[in-house]
């Protein structure tokens, strides 16, 4: 068992870095004034150091929840950030992703 763990860690250390594939979406179709959940899902990234932050306009949702970091059999990682909200028609929702020192912004398709 110890050998398997060491081998797994060694594989992780030599894994090829790859940027995340990110999608921003809502649990249900957007309807102004109706409860919904905003999600930001990042997958297929390595190394596992990543930060996801949800925004309404330029205001971050500091109280957003996050899943546990997990990985696939190819040693690529995945993570989801989410928050319950009541969408506003004139608001812009986005997810800011920091990975390997680079920040990318992904926007939710509007109403």
C-alpha cells in the first residue's frame, strides 16, 4: 500500500501542467426574481492549486460554497464553486479563476 501511495505521488509530481476547462452556469434556466444556484465548474487542470471566485458585477460572493477538490484517473483535477441567489436581469455574473499565476474570467450567458 505504501508503495502505491508513493508511486501515485510521484506520478502527480511529473504530471503535465494543463489549464482548467471552465463553465459557468445555473442549476435552473434563468428567471428574474426566482431562486437559483450559480455554479462555476473547473475540470481537467493540473497542478491542483486553483482559486475560483464568483462575482455579481465587480462584487465577489464571499459566502459561496465549494466542493472538495477531486481528481480523475488521469490525475487531472476538478472543483466547483456555487452559491444560491436570486438573479437580477441587469446583473452580470462571472467566475474568476486563478491557476498557475494566471487569472481568467468566465461569464454566465445572460437572460
